[in-house]
C-alpha cells in the first residue's frame, strides 16, 4: 500500500517549498512518469523517481546514472515522494531535511517489464526509460544487506543496448535542467525555475468567432492505448495510421485557453507551446479535447524522438508538429461514444483548411489491408502502424480495438566477436556482428537478446574455438569489458527493428546460426533496386523531348514509368524524367557533385511525402555517397544524368541543394534569399520585394540572379567565388535581411516565427547555413500544378511574372526553355564576399 507518511514526517512544509502532495491513484498500465532530480544536499547526488501506485518510488543515486553498461551505480532506496514532487525545482532551506538546491535533470516516461510491485519485492526491476537524456533499458538490482546495514542499497545499471554509450559522461556533458535550463549552481543563486500548471482548469474566455465559453471544468481523459500485435489486422473494418515516435499529448481547449497534457496528465503546455498552442487557440470551437502526438520530423520525413528531445532540451519549439488523430469532446458534447470514423471526420472539419505547413496537422488514415500498410510503413523507415476499428468508440486504457504493429527486419550477419556475460551460468552478453562490403567486414552493431542459457553456452564454445588476436572489422568498434575477437566464420540470423543512419542495427535479437551460407557472401540486404540496362548498352531517351536534349541519355530504366506522381496534372515518372532530359544542359552545373536533399513521394504527391538527406537502403548505385566530416553522416550527390534518372526512379519530386560542392563543403559558392510571403500577401508585393533586393545588392556591387520558386515566392541568388566560410556567409545574409526589415518593417521580417510574419514577407536568410538547402534550379515542386523552380530574367520579373508560372511540360515552360539561358554565366560572375 503506497504511503507518504515517512515523506511527510521528515519535512516542515511551513519552511520548505516542497509539495506536501498526496497519493494519486490512476487507472491503466504499469509505469508512468519518471524524473531524476539533481540534488546538491550535504553531498551532490541524483534522485531517481519512478511513478507507481500513486507515488514516486525514489532512490538516491550517489554518483548519478551512467550510460556505460559496465558502470554499476549505488542507488539507496529512500521514502516514496508524491507525484506533485516531479516538477519541483528550487532550494530546500539549510537545516531542513535534504537542504540544498534541486533541479529536474531529466524527465519522461518509464515502462517496467511485467509487474513492478513483484519486481520490487523480488529485488530486480527491469525497465525502459524515454527521457530527454536517458533512454533504453535499465536495471535496478537490490544488494544483499551487510550485517548491521540499515540502508536499502540497490545498483542502477544501464543495459547494453543501442542507447548505451560506454566511455561517455552524460552528467558532465548535460549538466542543466531539462525544465528551466538552469544549472544547480544557478538555482542555488536564486534563479527561479518555472512550475507546472494544474491538470484540471477553468476558463471563461470566449473562443474567437464563437459564443462565450461556458466556464465548465474540463477533466483529463485517460488516453486509449493500443495493444501490441505482430501483424496488422486485415479487413474492411480497420483504419490504419502512421505510428509516430514522439510524445502522446492531449489538447484541452476552452475558449482561447489551451492546455497540452501528457498521457499521465502532466501539464506540458510551456514545453510545447508556441505555434501549436496558437493554432489550437484559433480553432472555431467553444471547447474541445483532442488526442494526438507531438513530433519533430527528421530530414527523411520520419518522426524522430531523438530530435524531439534535443529541441526540448534547447527550448526550441519551431519544429514541433502536433499530429492529431481523435476528438473526444467538442462544444460541450462528449464524442467518445461515437464511431471512430465520425470522430475523425468531426476533427478534420474542426481543423478546416490548413496552411501549407501547419503546426497542428490531421493524421490521415488508410483503408488498405493492414499487411500492405505495414509493408509500406517499413519500407519508408517508419516505426510501424496503429490500426483502429472504424466503428469503435473511444475507450480509455488498453483494449482490442486499437492495435499497434511494428516493423522488423531479418538477415544474416557475420559474427566477429562477443562480450562474455558476467552472470553465472550464461555464456554470452552480446555478439558483435557485421557484413561484407567491398571485400571488407563492416561493423553492424551488437546483438544482446534472443539467446537461451543453453544456446548461449553452446554458441560461446563454438566461438571460443575461433578466437583471434585482432578485430576482423575494417574500422574501430565500441569496446567493452572482456571483449573477445573471433575469426569471421560463423553466420547468425538476426531480427532487428531498423538501421540507424550510420548503418547500425537497432533492437536486435539473435534467431540462430545459419550453416547454409558462407560468411563471405553476407552483405547488407536492401530493398530490391530498380532494374537497370546493362552498363555497356546506352538506353535511348523515351520521348522527343528527351531526344531534343541530345546529351541526356541514361542507363537507368524506370519501373512503372507511367505511374502518376502528380495525379491531377497527369504527370508521370516518365514525364518528369523527360523534363530533366530537356533542361539537363542548363541544370547540370547546379546539381552535379553537390550535396543533395530530396523530397520523395513514391506514391505521388497526394500520398506520403518525406524529406531525405542521408543514404538509405535500396538506393541506386548511380546516387553517390560521401561522408560529412562534421558529423560523419553520409551525404548524397550525383555525377551525371544517370543520377537524375535514379532520383526519379526513387519517386523524388523535389531536388534540394547545398550552396557548395562536395569537394569544398566548408565554403559556399552562392547566397540565397528566399522570399516567403504570409498568407494573403499580394504577389505584386513579392515581385516588388525581389526587385528591392536586386537594387540593394547592386549597390553592394554583388551580382544577382532570380528564379521562380514554383510556389508563392522568388529566390534571389548571388554567385560567389568560394572564400568565405558558412558562418561568414550566413552572417552577411542575416545582416542583409535585418537591414531590409529595419528599412520597411511593415513589409519585411527577418524573423522565422509565424507571428512575426503576419501580413509580411519573410526574407529567409537561413538557407545559407551549413547543411541548409534550397530547391535546385529547374527542379520540380511537390505542389499543385506540378510546377518548376525556373531561372528567369529580371525583365520578366518586372513584366509581372508569377512564381508558379512554369508547369512541367506546359507550352509556357517549353517556350521559356527555347530562350537564351538567363543563368548561363552564373558562376563566371561570382565574386569574393568581402569581410567586414
């Protein structure tokens, strides 16, 4: 029975700001929130707290948590704390129990394996953390008490998984609070952290465009949860949604007041605030309760929990997106008893017509068979799908009408080493595995689960017979205590969740040895690539447009060339390739040997779209790869028209470029000013802005060129002779944009936020940072009309040219390409950017 008697007995709440709190019962699954307080009491230590049975189980970890699986940190079990203690930051007065400064060093959710109460009694708790700083699996293990020992001593140990970081000191690297951003010293100096808002609240403010809110109390609705199944359900009764990797969040709207609550009811409005809250507050309703997930999308277009945590820690909110998928209440009516399809329809109608890049987005669903939907999700690098009964009501807790199924992959790997277990009777802790590429064995990660005790012992015997004195891998790998190298002769079947960007497998499980395949034949398995013609045979262009280009020939064969990428405009993969064949002589210097980022829409622009910056499985050999020395990530580039054809084969609908070449990543050769008008700004004002920028660049004697964006604005581009670095170029671009803003603050803004853009044109200078991109000249756009970003003359801008004037294959576009190339001498006119 959870109790706070000991907690209350130790504190005088007239003297300390710590919350008195009470036991807060909840329904649903085990686990909940976790928090780690950094506590500068008599001795600096870290307090680990795990929610269970209405309180926070607590351990004082004397040296703090470690990401190294070989570091066992002493954790003294102390009195339970109230749930209200989780967000506490401040200074406990000297002389009081625990006197000293406290910060929230990390927080998030924890998920135990099995029944945590039984695990506590047994003295071994296995669990997973999803926090800002701590992730993956962990263990709490009770130590046998020594004679006369009064303390309840445990060990906190990190599992050897993908989140392990041997040799790293997370305490040193990440000293600040995830709540306030303050250090423990700053809190001790009297700086104040922000507190959490209450879970239940009132509002009498009217919503915009609606009647006055009724002043009712909105109660927190425990979320509905999905049951994990291996396969997605089939049948017409099910709808399938993308499984996001973010924070489940319940939005409560009363008038213009908005709260964002976690799945356990904590108020995280301040964490995610900004644009999400502003858009929710603008919805035309008196009140509403909405279910969804806050995410940050990686360059690939897939939600990334790691990026979300980074933004939370840095207090960045501009990349947060709230994907909403259910509506439990609207204008005083409880909708939970209505069928899912009707709730989602009401939600979509509530959102109304959305802007091009809203912070609050409707999570669409698909009616394809579950198996096919899961296959699509896995091919796109998603975590999986959530399948829901279309006719089911909303029911809190875990049930059979919501099912989640996750992506897994299997393939053979060569075993190149192992870490022995430190547990009696078990031979192995993990295997080090790899695959061959170019005759060399590449490291692919560790496999630490899937062994039975007997199987692990038998496998260790076989490996010990193959012991080697040196690593068989072609590069250094993370080492561990007792690491044993072996000759790369044994092949194992491994099931895993996904590949990381540096080609390391995640959540891997050993399935058994494979004796039917030689080790040297094991390679990284990728989705089947598009068929290509034999390299010795040059395939002919497929149309008269392609023939007109003369030099644009390709050995790459399109699969399904008639597939429509822009269904409304009837533009197929072949039509897109024909466009590139036609513009290739002009486009070539702007895309060859340059780092690329890609917008892909394999199922057309009305289907799933995602942004891809790094290499992935299944890419055609004509798409080159090199490493970015700043982060080691693979960079994509092309060398010839075969590369363009390979991009089209992948369903690339937009090609974005860095402002530099792969041979000189540190020095840009152009400056880009992207004019991004707010909704409602007249196109004439955007044209005037482009001409204004030209005039000011002329005053600085800087050459300048212009192209249509294919959307709402224009791009003004300055060619450079590479000399200045990215910081210098970005600094110049920022100062230039600020000068425009200061000269005409009613017309321009150099601030990214939507609030600052109201009625103005955002002069986007951010395209000029290292790794930032802009759409390439002559690239198609994933927009209505299948438009192209087209280089044009300043005279054409003065004559009233529209930013979306050039659709693929249109007579207007063909006529434009028949004219002289307005950017023919672009790089010849490049100048050195003068410093200072």
